[in-house]
C-alpha cells in the first residue's frame, strides 16, 4: 500500500504513464485533480451529465447519497428542520454559523424592510397573459430586478455582498406572490412589515385587498401558526443541495461575470424542468391522473417499460441511492398535519401504494430509486391550499439562499474560472 496520494493513468496505446494528485475533502469521496489532463495528454475526460465530476470545492452543503444524509455547513438537516427557522438556516448557509438572538432579530428586520419591490417593476407582469405560469413571470421579474441595482459589486466589500444577498432574499417571496396573483388575475398584495418572512408570503398569496391578515384564526382568510411552521420547514428543506442542476447553472452564470440576479433568474429557469424542481408540480399532476389506488400497478408497469418514457415523478435521484432525508422529514410532517389540515387522503393512499411497490419491486430496488423531496412536498402544499402551479415557485423561495451562498462562494474562490467544458466531436 503506497503512501503516495496520487493516481497513475496509463495510455496503453503508447504505454505512457500520467500521474495525478488525489485530493481529500473533510467528508465524502476524494477527487483526482485532472486540471492538467488535456495539457498532459491532448485528450479530454468524458462525463456527460457530470456523473463522476466535481466542478468545484465547497464548504456549504454535504450529501451522503448512500446513507441518505444531508448537512448545511455540517449541521444535519433533521436538526435544522426540527429546531431552527428558515431564516436561521439562511443565516447559517450565508455565514457558516447559526445566528445569535440579536443577529437573527436584525436579519429578520432587514428582510422585512427590503421585501418591497420597485413600483415600476410590478408593471412587468402585465406584459404576460393572465394565467401565465408563475415560474415564467417569476424568472422574468428577477431578471428585471437586476436592472434596478448596480451591475458592479465590490467583491471585497462584505457589506455590499450582504446587501445584494438580503435584497434578493427579501424580494423573492414578494415577486413569487405577485406572480401568483397575476396568474389568478387578481390585485397584488404588498408585503406587510408586521409579519414574519413566511407569514408574509402566505398573506401576500391570500389576503383580500385592504384586508389585514391575522395569525391564528382558521380558514384560508387568515393564517394558522401550523401552516406557517409547515411552510417554514419546507423552505428549510429546499434551501441548498450541493451542485444540483440549477446551482450548476447559477455558478456557470457567475463564472461569466453577469449580474448576480440574472444568475438567480437562470437558476429559476433551470429549476422549472420536471426532472428537477418542476417535479413537485408533476407529482401532484401524476397522482391526480392515476386517480385511484387500483390504477397504480398499470402506471408502475409503464414506469418500468424501457420503451415508454413515462417516469414516476418524485422518484429517483442522481445522488441519493437511499431515502432522501428531506422526504423522510416531509413524511413525518405529513403525518403530523393529517389531523389539522385537510390532507387529500386519496392522493396520500395512491402515494403510499406507489412507495410500497417501488420499495420492493426489483426494477426500482436495483436502480436505487427512492422517493425524493418532491414526492411528498406536493401533498402538504395542496393541504395548505397552495395550487400546484406555485409548488416550484415555493422551491425557488427556499433555494434562493442556496444559490446566493453558492454564487458568493464561487466569486470568492481563487480557483474559479469561466465554465467552459469541451466535447467529443463526432461530426463531419
Ligand atoms: C430534484 O440534484 C439535486 O440535488 C436535485 C434536487 C435538489 O434539491 O436540487 O434534489 C431536487 O430535482 C429532485 C429530483 C426530482 N426529479 C424527479 O423526481 C423526476 C423523476 N426522476 C428522474 O427523472 C431521475 O431519477 C432523475 C433526473 C432525478 C435522476 O436521473 P439520473 O441520475 O440521470 O438517473 P438516470 O436517468 O440515469 O436513471 C437511472 C435508471 C434508468 O434506467 P436504466 O436506463 O438504467 O434502465 O433509473 C431509471 C432510468 O430509466 N429511472 C427511473 C426514474 N428515475 C430513474 N425509472 C422510472 N421512474 C423514475 N422516476
């Protein structure tokens, strides 16, 4: 057993040896440092979809796919979801530690005061038809937001960084709520600085013009603490997830030097796909289409049929080859909410039947296909009287902090370079 931390590659065509250093992280797989591979060999590595590629080093989030483990800045997601608010998770992801009481109060106040958006940017929504999908108007409105603020950021100024971060964090719920209200064709509700981050979002979604939402009374005219707690947990579970597809897009846009808010709107666009964040909306559409427990077996057969492109939405994951820990937390939350909220028992029965089959059927077991976060979030959001078109915008609200933290880390990493992969050319 050699003590050398390196890997030797032999090109058998010429019997040439190449040696590359192995770098260890603080957790998880080591990497082979291949940055000089093309210069040394004149060849590229080949890895469509980056199944074996580390695009960066990062201290923000860690996933152990085999164990179904997720940590933000080293803290297990279960601890954060059970004992901390979404705003505490945001502070943690951005600063590398949880806030003390005073810091949390200041952060909360900062976001409340920044929740308003420039008045003229609200007219952007009128360019879209009523009924326009909220993800389209949300992505467009975040791009528009970039035009209201300085393009150049002084990377050395922590103050400028936190102002850029707090501003978009505070405004995303407002823009998402405006996107929802435009989708319904009803008047916008301005943010209310008397309400917390999550209460405020629910109020901007639900309030009648001129009607001040109150906490505590039941029914969708107001907001119950249980609904706020459920949605706050959902935001925390969605906050960050290593180098997933949309975060890779955000880092790619960061690498060209474009405005941070267009990097976020690019992440929103990427998240919309049903293979990624759009899956939560597709799960509910799929469970509704299946309609009854009796039809589940036929759809499972379709999901297994290589000639049928039907896939079970909410199942499988590039990294988790075990239960998605976020799905486990949502499942517990679903059981907790069962008494209090009107959870759709038919959809829950269908979901339970799909899960029961998938966890025993050889096709799914051999491919390590487990329920992921999107499989359960839709049922809870539906019980919170949130329409499925708002599921991915809610994913955006939760994930914006992760994109901002990853964007900032990219900007401050001396190793960062413009994202420019190569190809295996097979053309004429
Ligand atoms: C999110 O990356 C992240 O971290 C994302 C996310 C985050 O927080 O940012 O966790 C959020 O996007 C969760 C995933 C939501 N997407 C879905 O639920 C859509 C359905 N899932 C699939 O599209 C798929 O599982 C992916 C996209 C999630 C993962 O795709 P991979 O890793 O590229 O795996 P693959 O497509 O190569 O599948 C491996 C095998 C294939 O079969 P074979 O070719 O080996 O015979 O598993 C099969 C696939 O056909 N398969 C499925 C399936 N998912 C994979 N078969 C049926 N139903 C499915 N859902």
